[in-house]
C-alpha cells in the first residue's frame, strides 16, 4: 500500500517503465510512451510534482475516452526557413511538444532561430521540459502553451485566460542550464488542488472569488474562484502574449474554446495551442564569448549581498537541478497525492504499481 513516508523512493527507471506500461496498454506506441514518460518523470525529478507523473491518470482517461489519439502522430502542417506550424493531431501533448521543439532546434541550426507554433495539442505538462531540451542542444529555448481559462484579469469576476505556462532555458558552459518554468498565475492551479487534498490552507494572493474579491477558500477553485495573475496586470499581459503566440497564431482553440484535459467529455480533443522558440547562440555570437558572458552574469548575481537568513541568491532552476541530483542518487520521493494518482492510474489500466 502506498504511503507518504519521505524516505521511501522509486528510481527514475522504475517510474518511467511504469508510465510506459500504462501508456502502451492503452495503445500508445512504444516511442511515444517513452517520450511522454521521460517528460513526466523528469518533471518529478525537479520536484515539480504537480506536473509530473501525477498527470498520467488524467491522460490515460482521455486516451481511453478517445479525446487523445493513440494512432496518429504530430506532423508539420506548414513551414518556412525559420518557422513551422505543427499539427498535433490530438496526440499526447508531451509527444507533440517534444516533436515541435525538435523542429524548432532543427530550424535554428539552419536559420539561427526556429519558431514553431502548434495546433491540436493537449495539456503538455511542465513548459520547462521543452525549453530545457533546447538548452541541452546548446540553444536558448522558450516554451509556452495556452490552457482552459483559470486565471482572472485585473477587475474580472471570473477566469479570462489559462494559467498559460511559459519557460525559458539558457545553457551554461560548465554548470546547469538556467531554467525558469512558471505559470502566469501566482501559482499553478495544480498547487491549489494539492493543498486542498492535503487539507492545507490556501495562502493569501493565490485566488479571487466570483465577485473578483480575494479568497483563501480553495474548495471554490475552479468552479467559483480563479487564480490571481502573478504581478496583476503584468502577469495578465504576459498571459495575453502567450495566448496570441500559442493560441491565435497557431489556429488552435483560444481561451474558453480550449477544452479541459482533466474534466468534462473525455472523448473530445482539447485543441490546446503551444509555441516553441529555439535560438542558436552560435549564429549570433562566438559560443565561448557567450558562455563567458553568461558565467559572468551568474557570478555577479551569486556575489550580491543577501538579506538576513538568505545564504545566496538563486538562479531560476537551481532548486530543480539540486532536486534532480538527489533523485538520481537516491530515487524520487513522491508525495502522497502523486502516489494516490499513480495507484489509480495503475488499477484503472490493470498495470501493477509498487511503491
Ligand atoms: N500545462 C499547463 O497548462 C500548465 C499550466 C500552468 C502551470 N504549468 C506548470 O506548472 C509548474 C509550476 O508553475 P508555477 O507557476 O506554480 O511555478 P512556481 O511559482 O513554483 O515558480 C517556479 C519557477 O520559479 C523559480 N524560482 C522559485 N524560487 C526562486 C528564487 N528564489 N529565485 C529564483 N528562481 C526561483 C524556479 O526555479 C522555477 O523556475 C511549471 O512547470 C509550469 O510549466 C503547466
Ligand atoms: O490543470 C490545468 O489545466 C492547469 C494547469 O496544469 C495548472 O496547474 O494550472
């Protein structure tokens, strides 16, 4: 039986294998199952448990319902020298987004930059995974997607935009890539669900109710409360940019037309949009000069004096890479809500999950 004992861990390989077994049992091809498993498990190793393997159960239900297709592949629908439009054909968002990122990297190698916008996708998990794939290829990567509305605009009574994740990653010569991975809300909606499930209070500033007033009642979300945009009008504005690049420009569904991947009709495609940008550093600057300049920037930030109780300023991604090393050496210590979700995915698909 699953428990939340902190020192109980599962290895990266075991968790990937479980995800692959569940997905292939639902007719997903071995390669696509592996691609999805890698994205989900990598996200868990970063400690971003809301957007890792916890999502498997919901994706499996949509595969079973037919809203996610297991017999099609993403394809390039149109392209130019430095851009492409990818049609995800309602396959798993992780498969489509990995494919689209690879196209962006290929274009960037030829043209210096590669911009790929995506239609007919589904929820893609953590944006950071795709930005990091570009950084692994020595490029600066950006990834973003729209989603079903859950975030208020300043002054609204209800959700206007999705929590529209956006991430960038920048390679460094010696250390870990910089990796900022965030929603445009104060926190992702998954964190509200996780806190409610654990019976923990919702901090101030996370939610507004359906009168547009601040609330800390997590049980109201998502039906009668919305997430607050991070930084008010600024988060809202960045969310709008993402909606334009990922939704409007791709031809995908926009705001209220985007389907919920988690709730509702499991036989309906969600038609999420996404967008990926890869910038080939070497096309613009000698890589050694770029890496020296990045190293100097990081050193300068790390050398800043800190407030009392703060050992050192962090770069985005630092915590996640620390978690990753821990997961590699000791295994992943999954939280109870993730284990519960995986147990359900296991029993619903008849695949054993031993934790
Ligand atoms: N697929 C979707 O539709 C969807 C929607 C929303 C969010 N998400 C995902 O949810 C995840 C969590 O989003 P979130 O908004 O809750 O993120 P968050 O508020 O936890 O912010 C995380 C980011 O902030 C950085 N960070 C945290 N503290 C820092 C510090 N002191 N100094 C420097 N950097 C620091 C982290 O390294 C990380 O990059 C992300 O992976 C996101 O992509 C996905
Ligand atoms: O669940 C969603 O569709 C939204 C997103 O993943 C979030 O956590 O905000």
